C-alpha cells in the first residue's frame, strides 16, 4: 500500500480501498455488517474482490437488544446479489453488567462484546480478518468504541484511507447500494443521558416514536429522553414541517407515554449526548 494522504481524491481513495480489500481477500474474511451505508459499501466491494480471488466473505450481522428494529431488514436488502454468506449472531448487550447504567464508556463495552463474538465466529471458521465500517468522520468525535476496535485488531479500511461519510455515500451511490442515503441509526442507548438506567421497554417506545416521525417524512430523527421530557432533534430545515404536524406528533408521543415534548432548537446533531465528552480519537 502506498502512502495514504487525506488530500487524495475520491477516485484515488476508491482505488486504494479496492487494492486494500483485494489484499484482505487473499483469504476468507468477515465483515461486521449492520446494514448501514458504511458496512454496506465494504460488503459490496469486498464481495466483488472475493469473486476475483475465489475466496469467501461472511457478512456478520448482530441481532441485539439496543439497536433499532429496522437494521436487520436493511441488512438483508443489501445482501442480495453479493454472494456473501449472511451470519446472524444474537447478543444481549445488557448481559455485560457494567452496561446497565449507561456509563460514558458504554460504546467501548458494547463494541468489545460485539466484536469479540464476531472474532470468535471467525476463529471457528479459520478466518483471521474482521473488517468494520468506521470512517474518517468517526475519528473526530467521541467514539470510545474505536478503542475496542484497535485493541482487538479489527480492520477499519475507510478510516485508514481517510474516507469521510459523504464520500462513503458517494461511492455507495456509484455502486448502486440501496442504503446509500439511509440515515445513520446508532444504538438506542444514545437517546438516554449517561448514568441513566437502560430500560428496554423505554427504548422500545423511543424506537416506535422515531419510526413514526420518519414515517412523516423526516430524515434525521432522534428522540433524546431526559426523565419525563423528550427532546426532539430533526434537521433545522425541517422545523416548520415538524410544527405543521405538531398536534398529531404530540398525540402519538403521549400515547407512547411521553408527557412532555420539546423541540431542540439546535436541531439534529449526531452524538448530542456526547457534547461534554472529550473528542479525541487517535487514527485507526
């Protein structure tokens, strides 16, 4: 691999990514495959490299209690036609005792549990390489899960090649990947403040509420819950549309058990619960 530069063009990054994946695909590999755009791009490109090398790709999707209900369906749509073998592993993240009260290192604990299970599966198959989809943008926000990635030796080719989220989406459109413009859907525990006990019944109600809001046409949606108060985050450009649906949104969310409903005037921003945390990730 030649020297990697942040200033490489997207076409140069794509070629470097293809080269790197072909190097991995000299043997069978596992891809941590959530159905999101990052892991979907890696799966599609790795599957093409595998067809050239005659090797096999295992797409590992984790069926967990803390992730939105639509993730598994999205993963299955992307998988069609790739030739990868889909493996679904179940995990209850709350079986990790430290996770119960949503600690600030929750993402580290969760990612470690997830990737250890994937690596264990790969080990049984004689596979030494697990690929995951962190990108360049993830290196510049609070992502304690990246520490687990580094500790466990999981490969992060998008981050390594400085490929940003928007560049991932551009490449996904180029490859015709159906989730190219799918909004990110992180762990539902991100809707609760750190130090709050994780209640699966509450997370289920949050998931239902967000699905309802997306059904009204909103792209980025988060329901951050602070006790009895819901703080709705949507893109700033969607404020007027959300207020236009105000009455039915209030009715629906109150039916789901949320008594006080507010609109966050800063609008949607990924990881808003992390704004008091240190944002300093070393490159991976």
